[in-house]
C-alpha cells in the first residue's frame, strides 16, 4: 500500500519549462521531489510539453500526485499526455487534501495504479462545445462521433465506458458532481477501494466546493 502522503514535508524543487506557469499562473505546474511529481493547475495546450520537459530531468520518478487539478482547456492535449503516463506505468494519487475535477479526473485515471486517499475530492460533469451553436454532451445521441474520443481513451486505459456516460449525466457543464466513495468504487477508480465516508452528498459538495475555491 502506498503510504499516506504529507506533501508539505517534501522538499520539492520547482521546475518550469518554456511557456509554462511563468506565462499563465493557472496552468499546470509539476514539482519534483523525493520520489514524486506533484501537479497543480489547469491542463492547458502546452501542459503536455511541460510534463515531458520535467520528466526528462527525473526519468526514474513514476508517481504523480495530483494535488489540485481542477480541469482542462484542451481535451486532446491531456489525453495524449495521460496516455504517455499510462504507457510508462505511472502510479497516480489524489491525496486526502487533494482535488481533481473534469479533465483532471480523466487525467488521474491514466495511472496504471491509482490511489484515492480518504477525503480526496473527485469531480465530474458534462462537457460543452461552445459552437455556434453551443451544445453539451447530453444533447447528442450515444452513437454520435463526438463521444468517441472519450470512449476510446477510457477503453485504452482500462476504464469502463459506463464511467463516461455517468460523468456526462452526473452534472451539467456549468455544474460539478463530487463523487462519493461508493461511486468511485463502482467504477474501480482506485486500485484499492476507497473507504466509506460518513458524510452526506450535501456535506461532501460543500467541503469540495470550499476546496475548489481555495477557501
């Protein structure tokens, strides 16, 4: 079992590549330290290049801790980067005080071994195309080609396609559904089952929304 992570105690060194968070303070940044990468920020079109650059400096690290990855700006970019992690046998972790949502959740699932620590916030919702005309995933029939990239991605990393259909119906694009441990276990999101948490959906939503807002 992966030991509990206390990220504040790790001696991380910030490693930035060109066109990274120096240009966009909200874009994904990797910190490299004692056997772990830690990721925070939004997956943007240059995140794949940033991940590759940091990994080249630390080729022996095979654990990625997603501390706060609330989403993505470019689905194709994160899928390519995530697929590389999957092929290289990474373990992905959402720590007890961590958060992933939307594309960040999909990115986490690329791990060959996946750990969700009790208390971690895991968010899902529908995707939206801004158009014109604008539409959401749930506006399309199941056999529409716009679903296929997502379905192919989940198939490639060994996640049931039913997880995709769950995500797009769990909340609209402008909302967020914070998953319960039972839902996480239903889809095998963690390699070790996530223990039941004695909190209501409303309590979990309030806790995770506070975390998402930085409160």
